[in-house]
């Protein structure tokens, strides 16, 4: 650029000299010949001053670093342009990679069997996968992206889960929600970090049908088994009574009859437990809590378990609070009876079985009464405590078969206690026995307490 600038300046100077010479030839005045050298000097000096000014300006744009000057003083702008081009290319590749990842993610979500819908912080639909779009199309006629979720999905349970995830920023779940299409879905809604929430629906229609069929089968079979089992036990008891009176019955025959009666009773207990679980699953097990005194519950439980007490078994009450609880008497007596039976079967030591019952207040609010049944047997290992209340789970399978346990007693007890608004748990140490505890809400104080005679009779 500097070479081109100097060339331009000298060309202009030469042009000026040519103009002055032409003027001297055209104008025949002797004094113009005298002014010609002066004009040439002035023009040369102007050209030199202009070139110095331009060179100074160029140095200002590009400071002198001691390195040889380049003929291209703006080459750093070319480097900047090249860097911008490279960055633009990199950003373009990154955008393309992001778009490709998003496309793969959408394909993955579209291939899922679960239904997924994302909503923004205002509850408007921002994205759905293909299965959810098909459900929306079949139920509301169109997928309304950008519209409120309530305009497309009408089920209150789904909307409630989405609301909890948006407002409370916690995960919300519903186990089974029926849609107007006849399908049943398990719903889960979770908040997203940037705001909004994602709702996932899992189709459990077939699973629900299988569970319903299984529950109906168990209930029907258990119900049908009650009549023949009752007959078998009645006839065997009659034969045993006749055999005890008949001196001709052999000891072996009596042993066979005893084995038949024992196993028939075991099947009867299993049948009863299965019927209770069937009622629990179907919702037929109704709980009707009413104020009842703690003493009455403990006494009825002892009376119900009296047939299980043998010569070496003892049942004691260590502590009993004098108050009332909100309880369904039959249900709570069943819970206590199951716990007492387990304590007698699994808490047997070298000197027999000792079961200690207690009822005491728990600091509130809310005011609760804690019932406990303690044995002094082998105890329960830590790995079994979390699963001890599951259906058919038995920590000691050998002793369960020996004692005739069904593995359903604790599961039934847990359901009944939780139906009252209480909790049940176990405390145990190996070699020191176990203590099963559960809580029931204390009944509110009555304005008309029981007469002294009735209260004394309960105590």
C-alpha cells in the first residue's frame, strides 16, 4: 500500500510540473521562466509533506515493534476475519451436533412405550413424544402444543401430578389412573431444572387385569376351600373324641388323626388369611374406628390367644395406659392376635415362651398410643427387618413350616394398622428377642365420660 501511495504522489507532482511547463511555453513572459524552479520546489515540498503525514498516520494505526514493516498494515484484520470464520464454522458444527443429538433423543423417546409430555412453567405443552401425541389425538382430537395441558388431558389425577411438580418442585405419582379410552396408566410427574415439568404415563392396563384376575382367583378358591376344610376338621375331631373313648383305637391311628387335624387347621388359617388379603386388595375390608379403651383391646386379645398358650408359655402385661384410642375393635384384636401368635411360635426359648404386652403414650402432637408385643427368642437378623411385613415373606422358613405359619399375618397387620392412621415396625437384636410395635391415634376427650361401673368392668 505504501508503494502505491508514493507512486500516486509522484505522478501528481509530475503532472503539476507538466502543467507549469506548458503554461510557460504558452505564455511568452520572461518572468514565468524565473518562477518555474520555485514552482517545482513548492510542489516537491508539498508532496514530501503529504507523504510524511500519511506515513505518520500509518505508524499510528500499527505501532512500530522493531520488526520489519509489512506492506500490508491491516493484515491483523485479516487474521481477525479468519478467526471469526473459524469460530463461525465451529459454532455451525456444534449447532449441527446439538440438532443431531436432539433428533436422536426425540427418536428414542418416540420409540418408548411410555407416554411423555413436557410442559413449561405456565403449564403449557411444549413437547410430546409420538405415543402421547396419539393418545391426545384419540381423546381430544388434536395435539395442542403451546396450549394448556388441561385443554388436552382432562383426567384430574394427571393434572394434580403436573401441578405438584410445577408448584412444589417435587416428584408426584399416582399408581393407577383410568382414562376415557379404557386404558389404565401409572402417572409420574417430575420438575425440570430450567422450569416446567415432564409427565410420564406408563400403560399398566394388562398388569391391572392380571392382578384383578389373580385376586379373584385367590378369593374364590379360598372361599370354596372353607366348606370342605370345615367338614374335614369336624369329622376328624369327632373321630378323635370317639377314639379317646374307644380303648381299641391304636396309638398309630390316633397319631394319624392328630396329623390330619393339625394340617387341616393350618390350611384353614391360610384360607382365612387369603380371604382377608383378598378383601384388603378389593377394598372390601372396611375399618370403622370408634373410641375404645386400651384395656378392652388387650383383654380381648389375650382371650383370643388363650388357645395358643401351652404349659410352658406365659403372656404378661407390663404396662397399660388408661385411655381410649380410635380403633376398630375386631381389626386391632386381629393385629394383636397375629403378633402374639408369632411371638409364641418364634420366641420360644429353653424355658418356654414369654410374651410381654404393653401400651403406653407417645409424645405428640398428634397424641398416639404405642402397643408392643415382645418375645425373648432368637431375634430377627437385620437384613430381614425391612421385608418382614411383605406378603409370604418368612425370615426362618424352616420354623415357619414347623409352626404352620402362612407368611401373611404381618402383612395383614400392617394394612390394618395403616388403615387406622398408625404405623407398625419391629425392633430386634439377634439372641435377645424381638418387639413388634404399632401406634393408634388417641381418642378425643369425651364430654360425657363412661360411668364408673362400666369403666371398672372394662378394667
